C-alpha cells in the first residue's frame, strides 16, 4: 500500500514538473538562439571592421568564425541591408575580386544572396504584397516593386487570386500588375494558360503575355489558335496576343507543333534569352493542379535547358505524333542531361527509364538524328551514347542510314574526339557490312588505331628555340605521363614524325612559331580530326599574352600560358581543357576496352571472310598484337592472323609457337592456329621453322600435348613425303 502511495505521489509530482521543464527548455532554446544571433552580429561586425582597416589576418579569422556558426541567411541579409552596415557590405562585395579574404567574402556573399532568395520567394510575403495592390498609390508602387523582386514566384499567388471569385474587386489590379513582372513571368503563365480551365483567367493571361511580348509564349498561344474546340472568345484573344508579340521571324508560318519544336531547339542550344539567371542555383519547372494551381518543381539550374527542351518536345509530339525531329530532339536532350551528370528530376517519378532505354526503343532513324545533332554541336557524350545504341540495335542497312545527304555514322569516322571515332568504326565493323559504302576505306585504319591503344600518352612540341624545346621535352618525359614526346621546330615536320603514333594527348606550341605562324598552326590542328580535340597549350611571353589569347579565342581546345609556367601546370591546363569539353583522359582502362573490342571485331571480320572491309591494312598491327601481353587481345589477334592469307602472319604464329619462353597455353594456342592457317593457305613458313616444328615432333623430350599439336601442324603443312619418311626412320631403334 505504501509503495502504491509513493508511486502516486511521484506521478503527481512529475505531472506538475512537466510544464515547468518544457517552459525551462523553451527558455534555454530562446537564450541559445539569442546568443547565436548576437554571436553572428559580433563576427559580422568585426569581419567588416577588419576588412575596412586592411587587417586581413584578423578578417580571415572572424570570417571563418562567422561561417562556422552556419548563420541564418536571412539574418545576414537583414544585417547587410541595415543602415549601420550598408556601406561596409558594399565594400565586402568588392573584396570578392582579388584580396586575401576573397574566398571568405564569396561564401559570405553567397549566404546573403541565399537570404535574399528566401525572403523574396516566401508565399506569405507575396500574398501580402498582392493585397497591398488594392491600397494607396504609394502602397501599390511599393507592392509592385516587391512583386517584381519576387519574379516568377509571384505568379502562382496572383493566379490563385484571379481564381477566387470572392476577390473579384482585385482582378483589375492583378491584371495590371501581371505583365509588369516581365519575362520572368512567362514560364508559369504559359503553363497556366495551357492547363487552367477558367476562361477569365486564361483571357487575362493571354492579355498579359501579349503585353510582355516574349517569343517563348508563341507556341502556347498558337496552340489555342489552332484548337477548334476552344471558344471563339479565347481564340480571338489568342490571335490578338500573337499580333502583339514581335520579332517572330524564326516562327513565321509555323504551326504550334513546329513552334514548340523551335522553342525546344532554342532551349537545347542554350539561347541566352531563355537562360536561368547566373546567380540562381535552382530553377523552376512549372506544373498545374486543378485545386492548388501552379506548382514549382525545383531543378538544378544547369539542367533546366535540357528539361525544358524535353517538355517543349513533348508538347510538339502531343500535337503531331509523327514529328520525327521532335522525337530525336527529345532523345538528344535526355542524353545530354545524363551525359552532363544531372540526376533525373523528382517529377520524373519512381522507376523512370534512363535515356539509353528510350534511345534503344526509338530505333536507328531517331538515333542517327541524335548522332548528327551531337556531331554538329561537337557534343562527344551524346554522340557516344547514340553510337552505342546504334551498335546494339542496328544492322548494316540501318548503320548506313542517310539523313538527307549525310550519313551520320560515316561522318563520325572523322569526328575529332578519339572515343567517338573509334566507337563509330567498331559499330560499322561489328555489323560486318556486305556491300561497299562511302568512306569504307576509313574504317580499317581507325580499327587499327583502336587495336593499338595502350593508354600511353603522346605529346607534340613545336618551338623554334631548340634549347627551350628540348628542355620542355625532357620535363614532359620526366613527368612519367608521356611515353613519346615528338619535338620539332615546324608543325608539319612534327606531325609527319608522329604519324604512326596511335594517339595524341597534348600539343604544346610556342606563340612565336613560324612556317606556319600561330594562327595557321591552330587552323591546321582544328582541321585534322586526329588533333582537333587534343588539348593545345600555347606558351607566350608576359608582354604578348593578350594578343595570344585573342588569337586562340576561337578554339575550345587551346589555352595560353606564360613561358615560365611549370610543366605540372601545363598538364593541369590540358586536363582542364578536356573537362571543359566533357572529354576524358584516355587512360589504360579505356585503352584496354577499345583495343579488346577492336581485336574481337577484326577477328569476326576475318573469320567471316568479309569482302568489304579488307584486313590487309591491319596486318602489321595484328602481327604486332600476336605478342600482346593482354591475353584477350593476343588470342583474338592470333585467331585473326590465322584467317589471313599472310606470309608474315603465318610465320609470326609459328615463331610464337616455337618460343620456349612463352607459357605452354600460348604455344598450344599458336600451334592450333598455325594448323588452321596452313589448311587454308598452305605452307608459308621458312625452312628453319619447318625444321623446328619437326624437331618438336621427333624429340622424346617434348611435352605430349605440345608434341601432338606440333604433329597436327606439321601434317597440315602438306610437306613432301621425304619429311614423313625421315620421321619414321628417325624413330627406329
């Protein structure tokens, strides 16, 4: 009984203490928040103070302390906008340029801008400003300024107000305010125009779009004009809006489907007028819900153009299901989205297929369109994905598809990027073409190029100063990154000396070269598909840097550096050029992949006796590959050579079989293929090789399996009976 009473008393005490403890916790949290705010104010104040007097060491210390607090961005915004700090904050923005506190200043400024973004996009703030439109003239002006600051985020709130019949007295003011938001309002407005069902709202949107006068609204308006089910009032308003929008030259005579495709192409081509503001890390893709109205889906700003290109293509395809160009553009945009490393946006939903799945399903014609666009745009990742899909689902006829006067896959054979070029040749070779085709003679040299890939980097140096040229050559060799460095005074001589190299990974030019001069040399490089995607570093003097940079401005693959730049920085600059162009360093792993693939394709062509792609140009490289240290390539090379009518090839296989330093498995494989070669093409061996094989057969010390296969090979040579007689006599006791 006593225990029960104690429990009851304790329970009552606990119930009494709980509210007190909760209040104490709230007090503690409030004190903690106050302390954090004061600490933020203090570090902010001291950061700006020390920047003002040039004490960079102390400014850095306070800046780091401020950032370590992970301060509320809106608090920093309020501090920046306060009368006390407004001037100092402007000074901080200047410190982003080139000062000891540059990195800290950038991070602090970024937080302030984040606070500005949070404030200007708050729905409650926007809703209050929409209400203020109905106030005094001064209040209306201030509200309009705030709504402009909110930009596209103001549109959903204003549209919802227009959908509320209880707020009809505000309609005229909202109608007045909407077009003043300008271009930023177009994307949410056109989506609302397309999806909203209320006539009065759509009429106001059309009038607003006409006043804004921005071309990206045209397809959506044209869609209404062409819709026979739209009412006459709506279509009349749409026609009026169209007439208000000027500069529609690129849309003249186009129906809605074509206009949507043109808009998609503008997004795909990254038209500046459609771009997300540079300071904005996120962008909105707009959706519609009949109950809640406009809904923004945040996406990474760098992915916005591709996603909008896809959406516009979808609208075009909805209007014209057979619009092949829109389908291929959608595939291109999706491929580029993935190639640039962007994840699928959340609105794609669970289980959404990847770009490759859609590409494979679409089939060869669309893939050729994707490939052709990628080649024209010099977009290697998209070109690669299209070629890979073509190889998986296309035969010879499909691979040689003509798009007007162009065969995209043939065009890819001379594309500057090595991986694209090799992939195109491998796709054609794997298809085992049965009839001659344009550029067929290019395929085998490129397959040889692929076979010879070993991940070794090769560099070219062109410099008229021999001492300087030799010094740089030594530094590149000593870096351990380059297997071969060819250096000469003239570009033509350098290229000629390097013509047998399997690849080029770096070109270094001195800006004062002659025969040809720098501009002519850059043009020569750009027009040579083996060199055009190769990072080119131009070394120049401090006094000539601006002129040199001007000369190389047209090249995406050239960069100027000063003549005292360390070799490691030259290599770093080359890698940056590759990254900027979405290219990659052709390392050993990638080289193995392409060399192995090439060996298998060549083997297949040889076994099937392909008459279109002659393996004769590949014979020297295949004979070299017989001695490869990579087993898959060596095996394929041996089998390929065994299927060629090649004197040197048969002898190379025999030499490998007779080499006692080789592993037994390799010798056995060589003997098997020697037998196959002899059966098909007869005895092409040297007399001494015949004798060595005979000795293997006749020796009592030869390993049984080796002896057996040597005997098979010897017999396949179909030698005169005297040889066989000698073998029988030699074995007599």
